[in-house]
């Protein structure tokens, strides 16, 4: 949550209004099979699912747990 609060402060101090900030995973992955639920993970997946040819850029402050979880969770969705 500390990173989220720092990003909120940064965005509040800037003139950027079209930047989304989401809470990320609260702990590290236990193993390579785990996917942790978080706002950040769900947002990444929702953006990947969009029918849009533009590249998706994601800025991460801290660890890459949300991206790793999104990849794991999305791959599971593709297989089901």
C-alpha cells in the first residue's frame, strides 16, 4: 500500500489527469503457479482483452508481482 499512496501523492501533485492508479498485490508470489488477486492484476487483464492494436504500456512501482499474476491468470483464462 505504501507504493500506492506514493503514486497517489505524485499524481495529485502533477497535472496528469488521464493516468489510472490501482492497488497491487499485497505479498510476493508463493511459487511460480500462484496468481494473486489485485486491482492492478485485473486492470492489466482487462486492458489486454481489449480489441486495440496499440501497444500496452504499464508502469510499475515496486515489484513485478502484479504483472506476473496477470500473466498467470490470463493464461488460465485462455486454457478454460
